[in-house]
């Protein structure tokens, strides 16, 4: 309070800088809280802060986005929100400093920032027109609080707070401090209330209420010997908790099974739609599928395997009747993510694409798409695996583009044959002598035929393959090499059943998946 109360010789004619900054920051806090509260009622993504964050994600140029994912991994969203908070604090401070005499410069700046919130919310595909109520609440609250606190602060500074003399100044100062504290507390309470309303949708309760999902056609049990976990590979089935996760939205959509509906329309003979019970009451089939992300670097972790339970997408499409000429199913998630999948792949009974409602014996986890998602063996997730899916439009590839296509990724994206070394870990030190190298390989829909390893650029030697579980899944391998004391490099390459061997050349993930041999350097001692 020292700075605020510093005695001045000449009567000041403007707010001290710290007071001005405080007014700006508190007004922005109040604005965000009001928007967050309103968004709690009409849809969490209408919260102006989140909406601006989501727009930032959607508008970020592809190279920056790829860099952010590479650098921060799944913390990229936290980094973005923190970065936005810092920028906003600076803007709020500047708005205050520009308004040391009069409030209008700050009001203008606040309006400009508020307009960003409006644009962001209007751009959200998942919000109705009510969505703009949230940024409207922010804007009005921000401007009113700013003008009010600004007035109190001027009274306090100039001593125009009412009665004459120091008593008046003291009263004005008290009024300003109390009001500031009130705004800070009020913003906290409103923001928290908005958060409570936003999570009131009891999605976990809805998941629990689904009850046991019993497949009419269970996936064959994973045979013993399907993994080499003892040698350092992952377990064959990835637990739901460890399953990799990719989503564009800042917050995971919270939709209950009761609210969920999938609408099938566009180039169909008849529009149909399905509620959750319609799907759950059908003959459910379970399939073991390895999902893969196109962003997976050579040797990367964005590949996992689960037992997915659901109904064949083929059956649902046949009920709607696909008109000739339609070559794309354009799927939309409740959060606005979209993907374009070839009709041909979805109708192929051998591929076995599912509308999944279960994963590893439970209803889909919320982060993996509850109530329902698509799972299409052999296609990268961004062109096929829409989570929280609510809409299928039968259309043509030349008519509509899925979310990632204008961002530099390929329209058609079959998963490339790949292999990865899981043991030894990079830079590990291992005992010299015989060493078991182990890992995974995948070539979804055709199967892995052969895996080979070589040490220090020597001759390729065949690896032992684990028991094959299916063509839609990964396959584990291991090989024994002789490592003399010193530094080594081990490399791997797979050959699929079409006879194609992975090529050596390293190609980055964009636009249609990384290629190249995975190599691991280690020391034998
Ligand atoms: N709604 C929605 N669905 C989505 C995505 C997304 O960002 N939003 N990401 C896709 C991508 S890029 C991949 S690789 C898979 C990942 O599925 P998972 O998170 O269950 O592993 O989901 C796909 N489905
Ligand atoms: Mo992905």
C-alpha cells in the first residue's frame, strides 16, 4: 500500500501508475468471470477466455502448432492458456496506464479485446447464437467495472470523494480499496460458480449408468506370447489410462448418453439418426484395433491398442443408403472437430470400422470420446477416428474438407508400415554381450510379415515375431544381438504382407505420416 499512499506535494491530476494497473487488471478479471459464469449455463466453450484459446489453436499456422506439440507435448494447452493469461494481464495493465486521467482509452481497449471474444465465440461451430451472451456479459461487465473503479480511484487520488479535507480523501480511499477487494472477491466467486455450472453435466454418472456392455461377438482373447513385455515392449492391450490421446479442443466435451444423437444425412436415400440406446441395444461386436496418429514421429508414442466395442459403421450406413457419387463420410464431433473418411473404407466388411461405445470392457472414457466415436482400422486418426461424434454427412471429397486438411495434412491417410525399438532405451547403458532388442511394428489391415534389426550398420538379421493377434493390430518382435563393450546403434525395419519394406529415408509426419528407420544409440559396458 506504500505506493498507493505515497504523499505528494502538489495535488495529483492523474492516477498513480500502480492504481491504474490495478483498475485495469481487476476489470479484466471481473469481465472474464462474468463471461465464464454465463458460459457455465450456455456451454463451457462460450467462455471468452476458452473461446479465444480454441480459436488461437484453430488459427495457429501448422508449423507453429507442430512445434508446440513437439516441444510441450500434451502440456501444449496449459502453455497456451498461461501465455494468454500473461498477454491479457499486460493488456489490462496497459489499458489502466492509458487511462490515468480519463477512462475512455481503457474502455476503447477493453472493447477491442472484448470484440475478440465475440469473434471467437461466433466462430465456434458447437455453440448456438446464445453463445454470444457470454462475451457480451464480459464486455458489459468489463466496461462498467472499469469506469466505476476508475471513478472511485480518481476520487481517491484527487480527493474529490465528497466532504472537504483529509477526511473526504480518507473516505474515498477506503471506498476505492473496499470496492477493489469486492471486485476481486466477486470475480473469484462468479468464475468459480461458472466452473461449477460448466461441470454440472454429470458425464461420469452417465457413463456409470451405461452398465455392463456385453459383446455378442467378443474379440478373440489375446493369446499368451502376443507381447514381449518381459523384454521391454508395451503390453499388447494398452490400458485406457495409458492410451495416447490427441484432441484439438481445450476442454474435453461433456456430453451425456441421453443427450447424444448421431445424425446421418447428405447423399443418402433416407436420413436416419440414432440415440445411444439404439446403438447399445444392437448386436455389439468387439474388435482389437491399434490406433495411430499421423503426428507420430519415427519411434514415437502416439500408437496404442485397445478392444473397441460397438456396431459396424457399415450397417448404419447401409440403413441410410449411400447414394452413388458419395465418396466421403464427413464426421463432426460435438466440439466441432471434423474428419473426412472414404466411404469405401467404411463399407468394407474386412476392414471392420466401428462406431464404438466401449473400450477395454468399459464405456468409452470421456477423453476417448464418450458417448461414441469412430474407429477405422488402417487409417490415421485425423481422417477417421472422430470422438464425441454426432454427425455423418455423406458427401464428396471435392465438397468438404476435414479439420486438418486446410492445415497442411493429406486428404487420404492410410497408416504407413512402421516399427519401433522399445528396448534398449535411447542412451541406455547395458551389460556387454548378448542383448535382447525388442519393440513393436504395425501395418494395419495387411499385417507385418517380417522385422529385421542391424547393429552398427552391419547385416540385417531377422527378428522373432510374437504371435499375430490380427491384421488391425500391432505386432511385437525381439532379436538378440552381440554388443561388444562400447557405443552402438541398433536399427529396425519392418516388411508388410504386401512385400513392402520400410524405406530408410526420414520424412517428417506432415503431410501424410513419418517414414524412416527407427534407430537407438546405447552403450555396452
Ligand atoms: N473430436 C475429436 N476427435 C478426434 C480428434 C480431435 O482432436 N477431436 N483427434 C483425432 C486424432 S488426430 C487422433 S490420432 C485420434 C486419437 O484418438 P485418442 O485420443 O482416443 O487416442 O482421435 C481423432 N479424433
Ligand atoms: Mo492424430
